C-alpha cells in the first residue's frame, strides 16, 4: 500500500509525473514514423542477440561484426528455406489453375484462339468503341478514375519508402547489436537517481515476461503448425506441409494465422478443379480442420503452455486476451500476456504486499 499520508506536495508531484508521461506519449505519437524503425530494430536485435552470442562465444567468432553478419545470414537462410518450401509449389498450383481455367473456357465458349477472337471483336465493334470513347459517360468515368490512379501511385511510393525504412531498420539493428550489452545497461543513467532502482527492476521483470512469452508462443506456434500439417494431409489438400509451416510462422502473432484460410480455400479450389471433387465439400473439410485445430489449441495447448510459462491461470489468460484485444485490438493480443503478468506481479508486490 501507499506509505505516508497523501499531502498536497505528493499530489503535485503525481500531477507533474502524469503531465510528463502524457507529453512523452504525445511526442512519441508525433514522431512515430521516425521512431518506429528504431523500435522495430531494437526488437529484432533483442531476438537475434542470443544467436549472435552463440556464434561469438560458442563458435569462437571473436569479431562481433562478423558474428552479427553470420547471424543475419542464418536468419535469411531459414526464411529462404521456408519460402522455397511454400512459393514454388504455390506457383505450380497457379499454373495448373491457369491451364484448367483455359480448358474450361474453351469448353464453354468453344473458342480455341482467344487473341484472335478479341481482335475480331474489336474490328467488328470499332465504330461503337470510338463512339463510346467520345461520349460524356467515358469522360466522367475517366475523371472519376484518375484520383484512384493517383492513389495507386501514392501506395507504390509508400511501398518504396517502406523498403527504404527496412534498410534503415537493418542498419539500426546492426549498430544496436554491436554494442548491445552497453546499451541495455546504460539507458538507466538518463533517469533520476531516485527511480533508477525501480526502473531497472521493472525492465528486468519485463525481460523475463517477454522471454517467457516468446518461448511459450513459439511452442504454441510449433504445435499449431504440426497439427495443421497433419490435418491438411489427411484431407488431401495440396501443399499441406508448406501451408502448415506458414500457419505456424503466422501464429507467432496470436490469431494472425486465420488469414491462411484464404490460400487454403484457393488450394481447395485447385484440388477440386483437378480431381472433379465437390468444392463445397472440400471447403467444409478445410474449415473443419481450422475449427478442430483452433479448438485443440485454445482448450488444451494455450492454457497448458502459456499458462505455465506466464504463471497465469487459464481462465485469467483467456480473460486477458479478451480484455486487451477489446482495448487495443490486434496489438492488444500481442501484448496481452506479458502485460498482464507484469501488472499482476506489481499489484501483488506494491499494493497487496503478497
């Protein structure tokens, strides 16, 4: 509990601290475009630091810069291997879909040469096409379409800027890893001496909670990936292993794997077009696999693994996901478990003295 009486001086100090926190939050919000690459780089550096230490000290690569480069090459190699398992079979399925779609169009329209048919249609309707291009309807349609074209150009520029920001993030990450130990311990010196001990203790607890969360979520994602590989293989879905691996990777962020339902439905269509099976039956089996795996994960895997890692009761764990998700949406699902763990720990320590 709070020690000592609540005086006017303490209230003023609390108000000043609250004002400073609000001002810092406003500044961070204003500068988020500049600071976001740095924070992302720090997160990547935090995740890669154990691998860098392993290469530097266990594999006897004494030069830190070389250890960082080797660690980055290992990560790129793993990502490339996963992409190699997923993309080529997907391209093969797309090529097969194109062949099947062309064959279907030939069968329905009885047209064997589509370019020649298009050329004939343009010649036959050239007068009507010219009349339409000179009409007011075409002019108004063009006027309405041009802003959308500029929106596409703007989005393209945003993609280019994102690529540039990615290179900046890599540079940040490299230099953070070069002096990671010093940066991770010296930041406290910028704070007043009276709060340094509390801040160090808080960050230590945050690091422990984050480590537990990453390890636990990694086990959950691995389990989910294996279950989806088995389920998709049972129903005979193309690219079952590759899609299962992709879902496992996506689940490192809770519930992001649900987006994999889109390529799964596409692959179900590929299978039905190739074999002549009923598409709705195949789609129902795909949805059934998603529902069964999700039920197993939510009812057994998450409470057992994440509850043990985070020290949370399964009921509290599920409640924290619901509350943080309602408050912060998608980001809330990411921070729910470590944030809840820290709040409960500090509530017991500083409020209930448990």
